């Protein structure tokens, strides 16, 4: 069902559904849908009972819902998060569906198991609004749209910079844009320097800077950034996995450049590279590195363009050598041959061409 249509139903007092679920990995969509429905219900004058899903006491809630309301004919349960027991939620949904004066609104900021009984009941007799997690390559464009909604202008490079700090979390991006619009006021254009001043360095930003240190053979910089990431509480295995992924992207970019020497001239022109990807990239190369997130050509064009420039600083054999070094580090950590921190520091130092 369309959200706007459902909101109109609530406003008119004619609800065709009494159980609504907003869920998925795209937190902003979930939050905005949940809030819009809740505000429409409150405007309709119903009595709203807020419940934290994880702390829900099924028996107490069912008992309360069985009582006659002294404030309004219709009552709403606004549940944030899911209960730990699926059968408890099923019982609540069954009760709500049996009483035409009750309404249940559920917010779940993640995907749910569609095989469980309560979800099947929602699908059959209620309505579910699902929001897929945003793909990394789409994030800069979504950030620019959010900025426009807030009366601000963000260029593609600035959007990419912000995306590198917030990942694929559009809700966090929206909040950061709100801060940035206040910071730049009375200006309406947000620059990279503004993002750097207001938004903290994310895990992805630091990883990017570690590879910058490696490509520049700058051992002290790469090590300092790695220590910063470890200090944030990131696990050694996670850092190693992400760093290996970045090196694989650079290796793909190097292979691509060797096969398509004409692209070298576009390393200095993002618009030219963007047009090349759209119009001139041979079809077989669109999936030559895979059809998912592991293919650098399926990133946002700007992210792919940045990696092309970075890849030119390496020889292909250097990137292979670094990947082998990271694989050995992974084995050392998993077998307990050394602490994650010390093994990582040695691997990164070796990647810069300097032994510890």
C-alpha cells in the first residue's frame, strides 16, 4: 500500500489495516515512515501507548489492551524494536487483529525473518513498508538529495567525502547535513572543508588514509592512522578484511587501466570518466570483477575514479605482494601467532616498503 494513501485513511478515520510494520536496513526510510504514521494517528485524536519492543511484557500489555479506554475509542500501540520472543509478538498481533478498536505500529531498524508467523500475519492482514539498505555507490546522490531538501547545495566531491564518513547510513547523513547547514549559515553551499571541520573521521575515511600512506610510502602516516582505527575499538580481523578489500579494488583498477590505456587520460577528468562508464565501457567489463559490491566498477563513479588515480601509484606486482602480506597477517591473527595490533602494524609497515 502507498504511504500517502494510508495516511489519508488515518486522517479520514477509515483504517483498512490495523497492523503496520516499517522495517529494513535503510534507517531513515523506516524512521520517517514510522514518524509520519504516528503523527497522523496522534492528529486523529487516538490514545497512543509507546512500547520498547525488547522490554515488552506480553502479559501486561495484553491485559492493558483488554481494558476499556476512557480517553478514546481507538487505541494505538507504537512499538519501537522487536521483542526477543517471536511468539510474544505473534500473541500481541493476534489480539490487535481481533479488536477493531486497536492499532499496532511497529518500527524495526533492520530486516526481519519473513518466515515467522507474526510476519506472515502482518503481510496477510496488515501492511509492511520495507526499506532496503542503500548501496554504497548510490549514497553520494542520496546525500545530495537530502541536502537539497534542507536548502543546501553539495557538490559530488563533497557528497563523496561525507559518504566516506557516514557509510550507507542515510539517517546519520541527514543529521550531519543538519549540523553542516547550521555551520555554514548564511552560506547555502557546503564545501569539503566544512565536512572536515564538522564531521568526524569514519572507519572508511581512516582506511582510505591508510592506503594513502601506503601508496605514498609514508610509513609514519599509515601507522598513525592504523593506531587511530585500533583506538576506536575496531577489531583487528575487521580492519584486515576491509584493508584487503581496498587493496583488491586498487588491483582491479590497475588491471582495468592496463587493459584500457585510453582511460589513463580520464584520471584527471571526473566528468569524462563518468561519461565513459555510462556510454563507452565495454559491456563485458561491467561484471568482469563480479556483479556485486566486490567490483570497483559497480561503485559510485566518483569512488571508482578516485581508485583509478590511487592505483596509478602502484605496480601490479606491488598490490599482489601487499595482498599476500595481508593474507599472512590474517592467518597469524587467527592462529594466535601474535596480537592483532602488532601483526597489523607489521603488515602495514611492510606494505609501505619498510620493515619493522
